[in-house]
C-alpha cells in the first residue's frame, strides 16, 4: 500500500553506508541531519527532502545521480531511481521501501512510500556490494584518451573530451550536450568496446533506459543458460584419471624448452581437473607460440595411460598435419598409438584408420572436420569418457560447437584459443568455466621488431638478403592470388640466388602440405603466400616477415600473421609496407600494431577487434547486436550482476 510521508533521507551508495543496517539509520536519523550541517562527508553523501520543500527538480536528480544511484526505466531494486515528468521514484539503500516524490514546479508537493520493499535485508546488501564491485571492475578506464567513447550507466554513449578543472570527466553527447561526471564516480562510466562505431546518445532521452531494460532482459536469458550448462556439468560424474607417474615425468623430460610459469600453472590446473571425478571443461588462452600444444599433449597422455581415448580436432589440414608430426616425435619412445585422419588421406588409408578405431586400437586421434562424419564419429570416445581437445576453438562455427556441446556433459574438454579474451569477459567466464591464461613468453624469446615503412625495393632486397645470410627463411605476404606469381618473379629478380615457393588457398591441399613440409625442411628460402599462413604454422627458422600491402589487413589478422615469426631465440623482423597514402583508420591500426611489439601483448594492448572477436566467439553472434548498443564492458557487467542475483535467488 502506498502511503504519504513527510520526509525522506537518501544516502549514497558507499561502503560506509552499505555496512550499516536499516535500523542504524532510524536510530541515528537526527545525528545524520546534524552532521549534514557541518561535516563535508555527510553534506556530499546524503540528501534530505521534506514535503513542501523548495528544490529544483533537476538539482534533486543531479544529486541522486551523484549519490551513485542508477537511472532506470522502472525502479525495482535498492540503489535505483527513475523520472517521468515531475515525478521521481527512488529506492534509497537506507530505507525498507521505495519512495515517490511529486514535484509541482520547484516544490515537493507529496512524498509517498511505494509498494516495493526489501524482503531480505542481508541478501539485498550483498547483491548491492557485488554490483558496486563489478561496476569498478568492468569500468576499464585505464589509459583513456580524449576522443575515446565512454558509456555512462544513466545517460548512454558519449565522447570523452578530457578532464574539466581536474574535478570532472567531461563527456559530449549528441547535439553538443555536455555531461560533467565527478571524479570518484568512475564506476558509472565504462570504456566503450564494440564491433562498430557507436551511435552517440542524446542526453535526457528515454531511449537509453529502454535499450538498457531490453538488454537486461536478454542478459537474464543468457545468464540462465550459462548457469544451466554449469549446473549440468557440476552433476556429471566420471572416474578420476590416474595420478601422475613415471610416464608423465618421462614425457615432461623430453620437452626441449623450459616451461614458462604460466605454462606450468596451466599444466597443474589441467592435471588437477583430470584427477577429479567431474569432467573437465577448461579453456587455455595464450598468444601464438606460447606452448598451448604441449599442455594439450600432456593431458592427452594422462587420459590415454588411464585407459581412455584422446581426440584432437583442428580447423585446418595443415594444422592437423603439423600437430600429428609433433606428437609422433614427442611420443616416439612411449607405446601410444597415434593416428591422423583428414580428407587428404586416400580412401584406403582412411578405411584402415576407421577399422583400427572400431577395434579400439588407436589411443590418440588428430583430425579435421572429417572426425565429425557419421562413419567416424560413432567410434570416437565410445566409452563415453575420454578427452576432446579443440584447437583454435574460435575458428569453429556455431553448428560445429553445438556438436561439441552434445558430448560435453560426459567427456573432458580442453579448448585452446589464440584469440585473447577481453578481461571483462574473463571475469564472468572464470565463475562459470575454468580458464587458464598463458601470457609469459618462452625463455630467451625476443619480441619481433616491427617496422612500418613505405613500400621500397631496397627494403625488400636488404631484408631478404640479411635473413638468407644468417641461414634463416622469409615469409613474403601478398594477399592476391591473381598476381602472386608476378610477385614471385619480381622477388626472384631482386634476389636471383634465392629459392622461392608459392602457397595460396587455391592450391590443392596435398600439394599445399608438400610445399609447406619442403619449406619446413629448408628446401626453399622464401615462401610467397596469402594469409593462408596465419593458421598455426610453427617454423622456428623463419624470422623475417614482409607484408607488401598492410593497408589490406585487419589489425587482428596482421597481429596473428606477425606471430608466425619470432618463434625461436633469434631476433625476428616484421616489415609492414604500405603505399604511402593511408587513411586515418589504417594509421591507427598500424600504430596499435607497432605498440603491440611486446611479447604476449595480444592480452595487454588495445587490440580491440581481436578482443571483440574473442567476445563474439564465446558469447555467440546473436549477442553482438546488444554488445554494440551498450558496449562490451557494460554488457559483461550486466551479465555478471544477473548471474550473482540468480545465484542468490536459488533456494
């Protein structure tokens, strides 16, 4: 029942007040009002309104906003407020009920309590504290520059223009509207990260509140799905795999590099997962060349020695082929039967492998989409236990991932990804899915020297000759199949003594693999290629990359391709050449690429399109429209808040 009251006290959403019980506010009401007269803390952090008081409506709204309350379309929870015309509804964190303030001009005509009340004070405070924490975590304002887009929780997307008098963030909205956000209220701001250039909001429009409400409803659906998958996985059981023994030690001793701290940590995580009685579902995220494959190999051997099968699925034949050779070499002194199954093998070879699978004679299977075919699929992981490793998970389509999900509740799954996950998304995932980040470069690994220069014959000739002189090899990237042979002849003229091969997507896969193997065995000095080389080839002797027209590459692609060199302890060079006239966007991309010189920087630098690609892959394409409307950080914050709320609401 709504009922009239004469006065209301609204306190700020700060830890000081969040730690107090509702009873404390009733008992200390007079003391707070006294303190408000003289003490700056209480002047800044409380608002007292009486019936018939003269106060400007917009002054009251500004103050409620500065107290940290979130503006919504319709008030539901403590810490929210809304406004329609001369009516403000607010749910003070220090009151049992929400209240409604009716203004007539600049005068508060009535104050009444609403039929919205706190059912469980402790739970309500806990959710608010978590929300406060998540707002701070997801705000991501470090290194913000004028011109960057920011999202204000109550007002939407605007452009940051700088600090005003060192006390306010000044944000510009559509039609030249300006918003001054006091320092200290950063949690209401988040950096905009999206797939597209955002649409700047109009201050005071209700469109932002409507968008936010619609997306909140959508995040509730997503959060429920995530929690359901999580709950099912929690219920699934399987026998624990055997603890580590001399086979594991023997395998580890054969690794020719020293494990990095992150790699060691990830291996420990995986081993712990496998020794539990609950199926593993872990994502290993690491820059190219940081040792994710070794982690997968150790896990697969542990599963096989426990009497189960391990399957690795790769997005390309080249990658499957490379992993197969790596595994054969690493396992040559361990009695484990390994097989490769791709479309490239003859029908006879494929049938022989399928027969062995039927008889349960193969321990480790490495393959491509061919493993999904009905004639193969039925014989894989047939004991309903075993390990599925998904390499380059981000490169599998939605339908294929659905196939994985169908088997996921029963078997162990280890996904490997070279696409960085945004930190904000990692925060959500880590409460639902196990994630290991492999960010430290292998010992002795030197960052690739990145040179961004106008196109020049001399640069190309010098770079190739310098590399060949030190007995190294070169990738020359030209991303047009139609003119790639012309480019080969041009390079041959520049460096007549060099042996050159060409690869691109239209070459039959058998020939492609043969050329790649010849290049790996140093039969050629230069490989002229399209972006086909971006997919996981590991040739430590290639330490110079020349890209003849970087303007045609996206940032993520350029970054991935740069990761193809510098995979040994030699100094590697990446030459990104351009035609001289660059658009502003291309200049920004190249600047970010130059800044990304540091190893493992895929995680640390504003490689936004990489991060967003990662977000899209994990959340699914259907979420991308909503991410664009509110920005990834706010979207993740909303999902996180809903997950916390749903966890508390569970009986």
